[in-house]
């Protein structure tokens, strides 16, 4: 396989594709066991969660509806502004359904806090969160994901859906960028 040109900007690979796929498969089994016979809707948060979402959904051995929400992101900055805005709302009604929010990463926790409150206001049966990555060191609010792929150190990561300035989402691994990429 030829080397991905975007890898030139990468300092090191934090989590390999093989580790990611195996962990997602285990998460899917855990979720399927917990939601057996329940009316489940996976709500993917655009755009960072799309790659994780697709893999988790394919690995889930039970029926589940899907929908997506887009909320304002950091833009080109590498830290949270704390302001959350809905850019695209759900298409289907989740009233009375069990909602599983699918996120790429929980950082300050502000996005998640907003999303959970937003879902609960729709009279859902329950709301939980599955995230590929968790950076607990950076938490500003007391909130924990219910299903977590990997706990990572306080480093800005890209790949497997996560971007810096809309780049690197299509890398197959979770990677740490060379510092000069975001300081220049
Ligand atoms: P929170 O509201 O601070 O928890 O931020 C969550 C969102 O920030 C995620 O859904 C990501 O889009 C973005 N984010 C946080 N940390 C990183 C990172 O290391 N790389 C890329 N995006 C990140």
C-alpha cells in the first residue's frame, strides 16, 4: 500500500486501525447486549463521528434506526469556545425511543452536556453516549461517556474522522499532528 500523503504532517500514530476496529467490535457487542429488544436510535454527531459511526453501526448485531445532528465546531482552533449551536437538527422523531449519541471525542464535555439536555427535552426513553475517544484531563463539566473506545492523554489528535481545519479525517489511524502544523 502506498503511504498516505497526509501522514507527512503526523508526529506519531496513537491508535492503529487494527486496535480501533477490534475495540469498536467489542463496544458494539456491549451496546447490543444492553439494548436488546429496545427501540434504539443512533444519533451521529457530524462531522467528526462519521467514520466511527459507520464502523459501529456495521458492527451492531441488532436493529437500530440512525439519524444525524450537526453542531458548531471549533473551526480552526484547537480548544473549545464553549458555545454550541445546532447547524442541522434530527430528521426523525426520537420521542419514546432509546437514544445513543455517537461522538468522536469528549474533551471539555460541553458539547455532550448540551446534547444530552437537548435529547432529554424531546421526551426520549433514555439517552446515553458512545465515544471513540475520551480526554478526561480536559473536562470542564462533570460528564462521562457511557461507552468509550479509548482514553487518551491531553494531546490534539486527528484521523478516523477527526480533523484539524477540515483535513486528516480520512486517515485510518488516530494520530498526533506535528506541532508546527497548528502553530504556523
Ligand atoms: P468538547 O465540547 O470540548 O467536549 O468538544 C468536543 C468536540 O471538539 C469533538 O466532537 C471534536 O469535534 C472537537 N475536538 C476535541 N478535541 C479534539 C482533538 O483532539 N482533535 C480533533 N477534534 C477535537
